[in-house]
C-alpha cells in the first residue's frame, strides 16, 4: 500500500501505483485502510464509478464506518451529486463529530458554490474550534472564493510548509508575485531551468499557476512555455477528480489570450457535467479578460446552472437551511 502511494502520488505514475494497491488488497482484503486507499486511487485515476462501487461495498460490510462515509462524501462531491454527498457527510458527523469531518462538509458546500451555506457552516466550526488552524484555513478559502484576497492572505499561515502552494497563490493574488515566485522556485525548480521540464506536482494547474505569476513580473515568454506545457500535461487527464485537469485549460488558454479555446475547455467541462469550484472563475484576476468575452457568459451560465440545481435539490431534500 505504501509503495503504491509513493508510485501513485509522489512519483505520479498511476499505471504502476494501482497494481500495488490491488496487490495490497489481495493480501489483506478485509483492511478498511487498504480498501479506502484503493478506492481513492481509482477516483484519482478517473475511474470514479468504480471507486463509488468499491466504497459502497466496504460500507455494506462495515455500516457507518466514518472513514468510509467520509470517502463517499468526497466521491459523490466529485460526481457532482450534492444530495448524496451531504447525506454521507451527515452520517460521518453523526458517527464521529470531529472537527475534520465538520470542515469537510463545509468544503463540499464550497465546491458547489453554496457560499451562504458555507458561511454558516464555517461559523459553526469556528464557534466549536475557535483557535483551530484548520477552521482559519477554511475562512481563508471562503474569502478567496468570494474574491477577498486581502482577507484570505491575512488568515494564511506562512509557517506551515504544507501550505506552500496555497500561500504562493495568495501572494500572487495580492500583487506580490515576486514573493510567490521565490516559493515556486523551491517547490518546482525544474520549471525554472532552460528548457523547463514537467514539474513534480501531479496537478498541471500548478504549472499554470507558476506561469501566471511569471506574467505578472514581465517574464511572458517563459510563462508561455509553461502554459503550453501545463495544457499538454492536462490533456491526458480526466476533467473531474482531485488529480484531474479541472479548470487548467481554461486558465492556460485565457492567459495565452486564446479565448475561444478557453471557452471550448469550459464547454467541455459543462458537457460532462463538471462544475465544481466554478465560482472561482468569476473572481480570479487571471480570467478578467476572458470574462469579457461573449462565449464565457454562455458557457459559464451552463456550469453555474448545474451547480445551482444541485444546491436547490439539496435544499428541497431538507439537507440545507
């Protein structure tokens, strides 16, 4: 299992990582941890329905197991099913009302664009855990999704090295791109050599983020090379999922000034029903010119309508106030 995690997540080789998870499962088929790890890997490899089926089987054999219902909530969130995601969250919290489980529910609401509900959710967590760094991080994420980048960076914990990518992004969003690039150079030095080589990050959006910061400092030629690289890296990935391409191509093409291609990428996401974290597209300065294009309004309207339908369904099901 651990070797699979190294291959899959650290080296970025799902084709070699998945067989290791399968081998671990054959050796210890009753282990909830091994089965959860395998299901997560399936989802990250773009095999979401298999992951949901696998986690459902685990839950059928271990009813109410918090680690399994927590995973299910994440998987249903990736599928775009807010009703099922919230039901799984509620089951998790009922069985294990811990801070991480409460916060997970807030983040799911955030990815569906239910901003008012996220505020209420975050307030409940802050009341119960006022000094927790996790709830402060949630407040920062909410501020970013609302476009209040000054508030977001004021809440950031720069001493936490695990937050380096997020902190660099916040610096850039607050017009401190040179400082952001100092962090990026430490995280992915291979993107700053000539010629650059694909980064160690598994998410191509990180390559695009570095390019965005470079553009702000005038290094446009260098940035364009990275944008092309990030778009190419994304092409082989599924759109949805924590390791999917998500909005990478929308950002990449928009920063290149290829707005028709950016809108096509947005349309492709809408065609498969992907809309998660869509509200960031309306506030990020990197997309300011794209938002002025007629094609953006049309395609973004499709994306936001799907998210709103999910929030409405959850409210009708009594899962939201």
